[in-house]
């Protein structure tokens, strides 16, 4: 049973704000939410992590619903360089179990000029 | 900071041959991870070292695959008697923390088994 569910694809125009959703209905209290992205011919790149509420960094912001069953990655003002596959990962941080990342299918973001 | 270095970037082997993939983690990082990526299976965890000690190899195929980390500056993934289904991009990642919260990935080695 997949831990996370994301839309398989999204499209946006340059300059738009993009919101990528991720459902994790069975998230446990010890689990955190991570977002990575992968552009072609490169390995995944860490974007942001969170446990609850709202987190922001220089790249993106992450909103987590009050029940923690849904998270939304927000990318402001996307450019062509933001075209990538975005992965939402939920992992247990207790007893170092969180070290192993389990990737789902991700969301392929296409950015049009 | 050169990031995680993986060599070779591309490797072609014949069926039944051995393949050794190399990974140089970011200096100072204590955890090293290996993943495999294919179109069909996506990104899969293979194995994980912390301070050079093997911690979790639950994703490693039981036969033909082995990983080592002889020193803190490199790790190897060896595949014996390669098969066409081993064709994939093999990704190495390292993290500063023991628990690998933020992992830095290398560009991968694309292995093609003919």
C-alpha cells in the first residue's frame, strides 16, 4: 500500500505559482514529510521537510493540513528550470528508520514558456 | 564542494560479466545510500552505510549484489554475473546526519547489460 498519493502530472506557465498536492492518509505520529525533485539526468534533490503547519525556505513552502493527511508544496514564480519530477516522501524518524527514502511515482511538472 | 561523485557515468557490460560502481560521498558526510532507478520500478532503495558500517541492506537483491564501504571516502556496489534486468541507473547519496534526513544524490551510473 503506497504511503503517498500524488497527481502524476501537472502543467504550468513560467511565472505562475504551482501547488503540488500529496495525500498521506495513514501518516503516523512519528513520520515526517519530505519533498525532493529530480530533473533529467540528475539525482533527486532535497527541497523541503516538515512535520506540521507551515514551513518555508528559499526555494519553496510547504503547507501541512491540521490532521497531517495532506501536504501541499508551493513553488512561487516557476521557471523552465523547475520542470522536474516532484516526490513527496513520508518517513519514520524514530530509531533512525527514516534514513531509507521510499519514492513513489512523483508528479511530473511541465513548465511552458 | 564537488558533490557526490559517481564513476563511471555509463557502463556497458555483457550478460554474465561483473560490474563495479563507485561512489565518493561528500567529505564529512557520515551516511551513504545506494538506490536504483528504472522506468518500470522507479526509484528503489538498495542499501545504507553509517560511519562505514552496513546498517540496512533490505533492498539489495539477495544474490549477485554486494556493497562495501572500505573507508569514509568511497563506497562500491558490485554486481556479479550481470543480467539484462540489472540495467538501471544506480544512484548514490550521502547525508551529513547519521539518520539521513537530507540526502545529497550523485548523478548516477547508467548500467546497460547487453
